[in-house]
C-alpha cells in the first residue's frame, strides 16, 4: 500500500477533518460547562478551524487548548453579560406566556402582554445575532470592550448571509439535540461552528486586513488579532 498516496488522498483529508470535528465538539462542550466560558469555548473552536485551514500541523488537543488560553480572559466578561441578558430574556418570555395563559386576563392586558412578548422576541433575536458574531470577532479582531458589542450587532445585520447561516446552524443544532441526541454529542456544536466559519472566513479575513472598509472605522480602537500568526 502506498502510504504517502493515502495520506495525501481526499478520503484521508475528509477523515482527518471528521476526527477534528468530533474532538473539537467534545472539547467545546467540556469547556462550556462553566457557562461563562461558552464564548471562550466557541471562539477556541473557530480559531482551531482557522489554524488548520491555514496549515497548522499541531494535534487538535494542543491547538484547541492554546486557542482557549489566548481568548479565555478577554471573553469572560462578555460571556457573563450574555448569560445575564439571556436569563433576563428567558424570564421575561416565561412571565409573558404565563400571564397570557391566565384565563381571567382582560382583553387590554392581552394586547399589552402580546406586544411585550413580541418586543422581547425581537430583542432576543438581536442578542442572538450579536452572539453568533462573537467567535468570529474574537478570532479576527481585538476591539475595545463596548465596541465589541457594537460590532457584533453591526456585522450581524450588515452581512446577512453569515447571520442566516448562523441562525440555520443553531436551529439545526437544536433539532439534532432533540431528535438525534447521540449524534449531537459528536458534531452538534462543532459542525454548526464550522459552517459559520466556512461562510465567513473570506469576508472576515479580508476585513481584518482592510478595516477601513467597515463603516465608521475611524472611530474604532482596533487591532488585528495576531496571537496565532
């Protein structure tokens, strides 16, 4: 058997990437258990995809942990804020639904709670759009703390294709968790993140070298993230 030919074959490349997806999925799940480490975990996964796409030859465990080490501190505060906002949104939705199910509620309050529920859903969508951009922002840029929030919303709304792929990927991950739970533990997180990275890497890679193509870039305190370069 020609070992060199096999190693360089497309079949071997597919198997190698599948192995990386599985390992990165487990590592991302494990490091997300702290809840406020979710952003660091997902960012490390995306950074690992970027590293391998650029020719990294380190094993997947080393690559992931090095990426986690590089981003965990700067992501904790952002992640904690998202957790708090997410908890408040969940509580608000629960309260609105609970009140709407009350049989004694009058028509005026039904209208009030319906409007409140709609606004909460819209706000939660904006938060989710921003959250999905964060692993990409942490991978390619280093913005100041509050500018990171602004850029998450800006990039999510401006590059709608990336946003749609992200939302569909999240929906697919949820569906996989509900209807194919064993498979979810193998690729239910890493595969959606890979899809988001795949559709965004050209745009984000370009912007990381051409920051002035972003509107109002003159007002940004910006640096490229060169930690892994």
